[in-house]
């Protein structure tokens, strides 16, 4: 009788451990957020005297020329490494702040996002990031992408058009 009881106990313990292992492996998996068009994220860079900025995030077309190069050509910047620069929209000045890949990960977490378009390494131009993040402030240091800003619609529309122009490049 003892032998049958021991086999049942061993089978029961093995079954419980197997179930725990299966459940444990499912808990760790987390799917990232896929961006269809763009996403406005909070808690970006901080600028002097303000709360963290919001950022306009979109999935990069890694088969195009690098986004920084596109910006340098479009806005006639001094070099491709310029990450903060002033632009004029309808006579007003705004500062665009483009996040580096390491800054994107620091503020927003690359693992929180999942790329919809996967490319072979051979198709990627340069070491481009999968996602681009841009913050925008007015000349009065106001976060243009904040929900409380009257400039949010203008800034979002402008950045969406910029994104669309970049994505269309072949």
C-alpha cells in the first residue's frame, strides 16, 4: 500500500511543479504597444523650470535615410548630429527636440513598444532606431504637446505631417 501512495504523491508534486513552471513562464511575457500612426507619451526630457515634456513618438522607416539626415536637409541644419533646433511655424518660433535612441529607452522604454514593420538587417540603412521621439516647446518654454496646451493640435498636426513626409521618402 505504501508504494502506491508514494507514486501518487510523487506524481502530484510533479504535476504541481509543472503547472507552476508553465504559469511562471506566461507571467514574464509582455507584449509591447504597437503604434499605428503616432503616440503622445508623457515623462520625456525635462527642460529648465518645467515638468517632463510630452513626446510625439512614431515607428521609424529604417529603410529610408536616417531621420536626423532628413531633418538636417529639410531645416538646413549645420550637421546631422543636431538634436535641438528652432523652427518657425506661422511666424512663431518653436524648438524641436529629437531624442537619441538611448534617451528614448531611458524616458519611454524601448521594450514598451513593438515594431509593426520588421526588416532584415540587410535592408536597414545605418544603425537606425525603430522608434523616433520628438518633443516641442514654444519660445516661452511651454510644452506644445501637453494636454493643457492650446498649441497641442497645431504641434501634433505639424509633427504628423513631418512624419508622413519622412515616411514617404523612397
